[in-house]
């Protein structure tokens, strides 16, 4: 369903394809769900992870959860979720980025947390650069906005889902992303090379090996370290 819906969509986005959902599915197993994974509807949770960003391919708005929910609703019959299950799925998807819509279920909170985590680290930097480039946002706003969003996303993380060690590691990942954007904002040439190379590759991660091959690790240490982390 995901591939069918995004194949003919008006706005391509390489940063919101299946690899994003696969990382979230993987990280789901690391969340400390109160009462354990048996306390949530794993089927709805997994569907929510896979389908939550469909709206990104149909709108340039920052808030795309409502569009995702609207687009998938007519296609949910094949999953035999029942009307209540469909309502719950659309609710957690809408709530993952819509601040005007409240859903405090464990599934909705977990989806938000998993999405926030994937905004950190080198992959998070890439995802911000790709989506902002697609929306026509240019420097310095392209570097300023992610710093604010990263700090907001980290602040919103719910401690109940993590151990202290988890939060420390996640904090380091967020700090890494913030540091890269602040270096870009300050005109660091090695950091700006990251954006230049991603644009050259049309933000397609399949070309990262080629980018690495073309970089001198001695002369471009920041960029080389960044691409090595992806």
C-alpha cells in the first residue's frame, strides 16, 4: 500500500522511504513499553510506523499526519481491522505530528518517540537537509530550523520509554546532529560540503559509497566522518 500510494504522488522524498520505517520498526523493540510489548496493539503499531509518512509525498506542509490518515483510510479494508481499529490507526498516525490533535495512547506516544529518534544523528541531518531542500528552504534557515526542531524533539522525548543509558546515547545522537548544523550555520567548509555532495547525488543514499570514494578524509574530515556514519 505504501509503495502504491507514493509511486504516483506529486512530491518525491528520498528521506521518507522504506528505510525510515525499517529503522523505526527496529527501534520499536528497544522501547521500554510500560507493561511490555504485550500491552500495545503491535499490529496497529507496525502499520502506523509503515504508513505514517504517506502524507509527506502529497503535501509540503510541516504537519502531514492528517494527510497521511486521510489518504490511507480508503485502503484499510484489506487489513480487517474493523471500524474501531481503523479509527485507532488513523488517530495515531494523525497525532504523530499534528500538535492540534491529542492522542495519548501508548501507541501514539510510541510512534512520536520513534519518529523523533530518527531525526537525530547523521541520518537525521540528511533527512532534514533533504526535506528542507525539497520545500525550497535555503541557508541559513536550512540550518537554523533543524537546530530548533532537534532541541524540541529531544525535549519532547518521554523518559518512561527509556533507561538512563538509552537517554544518554540518544542525547549524544541529537548533539551530533545539532553540532553539524551549527557548523554549517557558521560557514564551516567541511560541513557545507555535506550539503553540496548530497545535492549532487540528488539526496539518494545509494550514492553515498561514491561520495566517500571521492572524498579525501584528510582534507574533508568532517564530511568524511558524516558520510561514514550513514
